[in-house]
C-alpha cells in the first residue's frame, strides 16, 4: 500500500480520513520532541514531505490539528474510565482513586494537551471547531458524571466539579514532573523557594483523588 503522502489528492472519504490521520500523527510526533510553541505548520508539512498548501486542504491552523488530537485523547480517556468503573460497581473510594489514577497515567497525552487547551488551542480555532469539541466534551463528561452520581449520590454539578478538580490537578502535576533539570536547579537556588520533592505522578493523582472522594459528600451538602 502506498503511503498517504504519495496521493496526489484525496479523492474519497477514506483517503481524506487517512490523510487527516497522517497529519495528526506527524503533529503528535513533533509534540513529543519539541515544545508546543515551537511547532509550526511548516514543520508538520515538512515531516509529511508536503507543502503548506497541501496541509491547508485539511486544517487551517496548528491549533485545529491539536484540538482534533485533544478530542481523540479525550475519548480514549473517558472510554477507559467508563470501562474501568462499570455501572453498579461497589468499589471502595481507595480502589476508585487507584483506578482513576491509573487511567490518567495511561492517558498522559490527554493531560499534556490540557496544558495548552484552554489558554491557547481553544482560543485559536474557528467557532465551529470550538463548539464541536465542547459538545463532545460535555457529552463525555456528562456520561461519566452520571456514573459518579450513581456511585456517590451527588448532583451532576458536583460530579463535574470532581472531574475538573482531578483533571486540573493532573495537569499541574504533569507540569511539575516535566520541569527540566536546569529549571529545577534555578528554582532550588531561589531564596525562600519551596523544596520540591521527587514526585511519583500516579501516586500523587491517587492521593488527591482519594482526598476528593472521601470529602465529596461533605462538599455536596455545602453546595445544597
């Protein structure tokens, strides 16, 4: 089978979808190699041996590509959560926290995209792309929120607060765990700076999630 880049033009829906997947794979491979702000459409096109004009047939901006990647990783994340915490389970908070932390650890690309999603990616895409992504997010988070509501007797609003708390905590921890050695050295030399312990990403997420779960009913009462 010829590589997608050899096609002169996508003449069918199947070819178009294959090209889109090629573009996203190229962008994600760059994302694993260089900082997000250094990635350009030209770099993505070069990796595919395409011109920028060819790339523009499918995406109008770098942010559109990464929003698509974010959406894909979001769906994988929620698929894992829903299958790992099945309907009617009677798991203890400790077990749920461990499962949730493992799902997050196995979904690090979703968390990594989250570092840039709200402040950069979402603000630089067209309205239709933004609304399509948000519609998908609300559908998936509502689905999992219903599962949490059934498990803990909490409202949909509190279930969403719980999801967002765990998600943004994971983003913060991933950022701290990703600091390069030179940055850590500078921070440690800063007067009165806190001492950063060696962090285990999974264990940190587990402990935070357990703390949230153990206090979720108290939070529900305060919100009522």
